[in-house]
């Protein structure tokens, strides 16, 4: 893990309240794994004082940097959205466990809810670079409305079939992404499911995967203060019995086997 002061290379709106930020990084960040995250803050900014966690959206070798995809939800992200090219940010990372790439897994489903698509673009690039057949993969992306559906073009241009739903029917099929996923599982079961998104989606997905006996890895969120296992603020309930009932998202995750969590 590295601490760095880095320059913003670009920071642009991608619609709704979401932005993409490119940040120059030490070359060592290019060894990051999909699913790992960074903690980022604005240099010399005391309000908010703490860095915030964000998944690595892409490692961009042409610019020697990484890209984040983020949604403005509060004070830090509001300030991030105003950053201009050349301004400084303070970065810590790459942190945590990434998604495990299973060589024998040929049919691969990725499931994203809203901004949970952020780590999936890096994951898809990584899978393809490691020999996955894009046509045998699928991205399932759901959101409340059209503005929540991001990155479809990136997956389509990589030849990955995309299935999308919105709760108001303004994009893709009407309804929840887990319904569409259940239909596709019934037609041709995947070897593994990777997911990131809101808690209710992950809970439902975890049950679907367990019933269909499909291995499932989920990237989960929790509010984080330190990002290094010191404050214990990111604890979630695990299934490993009474001796170690808690897992820490920053240190043990953020990616977990779904059946290890009490979702
Ligand atoms: C491992 C990890 C990876 C993440 N990756 C991304 C990403 O790629 N893109 C992205 O947009 N966001 C991501 N997040 C969420 C992001 O960290 C929060 O949106 C951010 O910290 C909010 O900061 P803020 O100061 O703008 O909001 P705050 O003012 O701190 O909070 C605003 C609102 O958001 C809620 N909130 C804050 N942090 C979280 C959180 N971690 N989970 C759920 N709700 C939260 C608060 O309860 C509050 O209601 C990730 C979180 C984790 C733990
Ligand atoms: S954020 Fe401090 S222990 Fe995880």
C-alpha cells in the first residue's frame, strides 16, 4: 500500500450526479487487482478531514494513472466534483482484497447495482486480458432510473452482453436486475457471479446464488475511517461462528465470498 500526493488529470461529468476522475499514480498502482480500492482526500483539506474509499474503476496505462467513477452523495464527493485538472489529491492504496479470478470459470456473470458498476469495468478488462471469452460473460446492471445505468458502452464495446433493468422502466426492462438474472441463470447457469451494489441487491443475489449452487463473490461497502484495519469502524457480520463474528471490510474485504457474510 502506498501514500501519495497525486495530480488530477481530468474530472468530468458522465451524467446524473456521477463523475469520472483520472489521477496520475505511481506505476506501482498498476499492479492493483479489480475490486481493490483507494482512500482519497483533497490535499490540505480539513473539511472533511478523512479520506473516502473508492473502487478503482480502471487502471489507465496510457496516462500512468487510475480512473475513479463516483457519485456525488455528500461533502467529500461534492468537493471532488469541483476539482480541476492539475489540482492535488492525497491517495492511499491499493487496499483490500480484489475479486478472485477462477481459471476454470468459463461462464461469468457480473452484477452491478447503480454506482456498483464502478469496479466491474476494471474486472471485465482484467478477465478478458486473462483469457475470458467476452461472449460467454454477461453484465447485469440495474438502477432506479436511466441516469443510474452507467458504463453500458464500455461492456458492449468489449463484446460482453449487457442486461439492464430500471425500477421505473426508463431504461432496459422494467423491474429489478435480480429478476432478469434469475431468468438467465435458468437458461444457462454461470460458473461464477461477481457483484457490487446496494445491500438489498447483494442479499437477494446471495440467496439466488446459494439456491442455484453458484459461487458468488460480492464487493460490499461500509463507512470507513482509517481504511487499514485500525479503527474497526467498518465491521460487518460474518458467518464464521461466535469466535470471530465480525469481518472488517477494509482489511478482510471489500470482496468476500457471499456465503461468508450475514447479508
Ligand atoms: C470499498 C468501497 C468502495 C467504494 N467505491 C465507490 C465508487 O467506486 N464510487 C462511488 O461513488 N462510491 C464508492 N463508495 C462509496 C463512497 O465511499 C461514499 O459515497 C463516499 O465515502 C461518500 O463521501 P461523502 O463525504 O461525499 O458523503 P458523506 O457526507 O460522508 O455521506 C453522505 C451520505 O452517504 C452515506 N455514505 C457515506 N459513505 C458511505 C458508504 N461507504 N456506503 C454507503 N453509504 C455511505 C452517508 O451515510 C450519508 O447518508 C465506496 C465505498 C467503499 C467502502
Ligand atoms: S476502516 Fe478502520 S478498520 Fe476498516
